[in-house]
């Protein structure tokens, strides 16, 4: 499907800005097609956006919460109304299947509605009377937030930050990833139009813009989702001015299959397959290594392949039966290929999975046939690195101690899943180092915007979603009044 390229704007102090230098976003299904252009903003333009947000904060911080809620509700309604166009653009620029793009917008809306409904639980000051007098405990906005987001879920990972930040009285400069800047720019424009000038600003670009957004003294908080290595640069850049931070980073999530898992449970197997290959494996919270108790290993692998072959249908994101589209960009294709190649060279067996529905697209587009890696060593790159692509190693283990150690050896700790008899699985889950552990389900199927989400160790700092995800845009301010 070829269409005229769309041109999106930067938003600085309420003005829609075009620049001569642009980021051209290609279509991963047909890389010769340009889906659209976003401005490639300069450092100076980024400073203008930060200055605008800094000025707007002076009044926005003290605005009425009911007014903020009304504005956000109007924006949510407009996003819902424009869901078909936005999800289509997202699928074209990202490569994810259309149903996945629609799901991303649905979860964004779900979260924004949760934030609207619950913001007063956080912003209403608590007053306590005690023998020394009384104390008011208020949650104040922090200031200008810089939000920096990745390409894999560009809309949901931006609205996860925009909604709580603005509702609690902060202002923001958002910078999406150059690998998927278009649909998120439309959503940001819809929201920004409902708020006073300078409250929500949008710039595009890559590291240079990111460096300004993480070092500028007027930025009070950084809300970052992206890779762990990028976060290390960000922490350094922010250290001179000690900024508040929420970091949602990479993961190498494991699925642990216990000896009492029923290999004939087709529903569970389907969930696991989806949790390995949804969005071509490009999800932070997807299972990237599967450990199976040796007593059921062979039977499990056989049933897993059956389930995968049923669910995985690779092709054009707009084909109604496609479940897995192309990978988002060429770098990612090359990286995933290198991990699989490395395991193969060391003797692992590579099993192709699923059906290819559009063979004519495979060579030109950024497609990778999903694969299973069997016989890899626990320390092979395909096991220890975050593949972020459609491949997964399945490895046997002998004892629970062993598998818990293998799990916890990782530098990451984002999500994990345990599969088997429920109470047994919960016991194992309690010993796992991760921000979220799901039982007999995984990935987005186990995601619930009502509960905090985030990582431990090098998977992140802080939480998004849930009341914690709203509170993280506030600072506690205690006012003591003596008796
Ligand atoms: P990335 O770290 O390469 O880029 C993320 C963002 O940071 C982009 O907007 C990029 O332009 C910007 N950036 C790059 N260099 C910067 C710098 N020096 N200073 C400031 N900003 C800079 O990540 P990506 O490839 O876009 O996304 C994939 C990664 O994101 C994976 O590791 C994935 O696990 C992670 N992720 C984590 C979560 C989570 O919730 N924990 C969710 C989605 C993705």
C-alpha cells in the first residue's frame, strides 16, 4: 500500500514548526517507500521547547485539577475517534501487524483513562492532626519533564508519560524515536492542542536532542524508555544537575516451565508462543529465553513447535491473517541474525517456525522468519543478550535451584513468567528478581495498567502504570503547623 508521505511537525510553545532538515521514515515492509517525514530538530530548537515548558510550568503547576482532567478527557475522545487513521499509520511506519497497532492505541487510552480517574487520589493533599499540631502532606508537580521514548511501542510509551505528567501539573518536552516518529506525533498534537501553549512540546531527532533534554538545567525530571546502554549515558548527562528519573530499560525475560506444566494445555502454549513472537519479538517484556524442566523437555518442544506453527503467520502487517510483520529496522535485522548465526556456529539447531503468507515481500522488506534455537549453551549470546527480535532459545534444566540461579544471573530483571501448577509457580516466582512475574501467561497478555510496571537491576529505576506511575511525577511536600 503506497501513499503520499505524511509530514508531521514539532510543537514548540503551541506553534507547529517545520524544519528544512527532516527525518525520513521508511516503511519496513517496503523499505523503498517513505511513510513520512518528521522534523530533525536542532539543539537550539530543543532549548526553545525547554524554555517554553519552563515558562508554562509557572502557571500550569497551580492550575485546577478538574480543568486538567477535562482537557485530557477531550484529548482521549479525539484519539479514540481517530484510532483507525492513527493505527494504520503506526502499522506502516513500524511494521507491526495492524491488530497490534490497534491494541497499542487501546492500551494507551485505557491508561490515560486510569490516570484521569485516579489523579486526585495523588494530588489531593492529606492532612493529619497529631499531638504536635498538624501536618499537610502534598504531592507537588516536579517541573519540566523530558520524555524520551523508543520505537517499539511509540504511542503507549509516550502517553504512559504524558498523561500522568500533565494531570499532576508538570510540563513536558517529548522526544520520540526517529525509527517511529509519525503516529506518535499525531497523538501528541491532539493532546497538545487541548492544553495551554508550552505545556506539552514535541521535538524530534536522535542523540543530540536527547543530550540537551537530559543535561539542560531547566529539566527537573527525565522519563526515559529505551536501551540500558543509552540510560547509562543519560544518567551521566543528568548527574550535574541531579534530576529525578524514571528509567524503563531493556530486559532478558525468562519463561520458566516447571515439571508439573501440562504440555497438552493448548491455551497456555498459545499464550507462550504469543509472548515470544508478538510484534516480531520487539517487546521489552516478552520472554526471550525459555527454561524447561528436563523431564518434560522433549514433549514440550514438540508441542511448542505445533502451537507456534499454528499461530505464527508472517507477512504484510495489513494482511488480515498476519500475526507477525517485519522487524522495524535494518540494524535490528542484522543484530538478530548475528545472534542466531553465533548460536548456529557453536552447534545449536535452528528451527524455522510458522507460515510465510507473503513470500514476495521477504527479501526486500525487513523480514525475519521466526526461529527456535535448540541446544544453545546457557552462556551463548542468543541466551544472555536481549535479542529484541523473532527468535527464542529453549533450554533444559534439572533443578529449581539451577533455574532460579540461571534466571537471576542476568544483569536484567524486567518481567518473567512461571508456568505450571499455580501455587508451585507462585513459590518459584517469589524467588525471582524481576519487576513483574506472570503465572501461566506472559508479556502484554499479563500487563494491567492498574498495577505498577518497571524493572530491577539494569532493567530500570522506578515504576510506570498504577498509582505509582502517577505519583512518580510528583514530589512529596510536607508542611508542618505546630499546635
Ligand atoms: P534506544 O535506547 O536506542 O533509544 C531510545 C530513545 O533514546 C530514542 O528516542 C533515542 O533517540 C534516544 N537516545 C539515543 N541516544 C540518546 C542519548 N545519548 N541521550 C538521550 N537520548 C538518547 O532504544 P530503542 O532501540 O529505541 O528501543 C529498544 C530498547 O528499549 C530495548 O532495549 C527495549 O527493551 C527497551 N524498552 C524498554 C521498555 C520498558 O518498559 N522497560 C519498553 C520498551 C522498550
